[in-house]
C-alpha cells in the first residue's frame, strides 16, 4: 500500500509539471498565431508591443512567497495537532513523528515568510536589467 501512495504522489507531481509546461507552450503558440494574423492582415506592429507580447512572464513578487509561507506555516502548526488527535484515537506512535514533520514544515513556512520580506525590502534590479537589455 505505501508503494501505491508514493506512486500516486509522484504521479501527481508529474501531472502538475507537465500541465505547467503545456500551458506555457499553448500560450506561446497562441501569441505567435495572433501576431502572425495581425501581420497577414496588414496591421503595423510596434516592435515594443511584439516584444512585450512574446516576453510576457507573470511577475512573481513577494506576495506569492508571503501567501505560501503563511499557508505552509499554518500546516506546520496543524500537523502536531493532528498527531495529538490521531494518538488519542489509538495510534500512540503517530504523535512524535508528526511533531517532527510539523517543525520541518513550519521552518519551511518561516523561511518563505523571511524571503518575502527580504525580496520586498531589496530594490528591484530585475526591472532595471530588463530595461537595459
């Protein structure tokens, strides 16, 4: 049974990764089709606009790290609580491992929160680098 759970987890991870890659490929293809149709219809396309369309990447700011860190930290706090209730239901061996996992997940959440603060306080080099390129 543990092998099935592990295979299901890694299968889910693979599906998420492939879906993300597929989404980017489809988005890029649709953007190129739109540009091609505009050129075929005789529209004048500004090079800056074409570059902007082709290089659209969602900006990942500190807000994503803040949300992810908060959710991960809450999960880390909830895992020992889950361990307590599981141990009360009869499985006495679940409490201490879930405390350890909860501490690990809480540390990951705290790190994400710290990174969101570091990125927020750091001046943005990426915008100036993009403009100079």
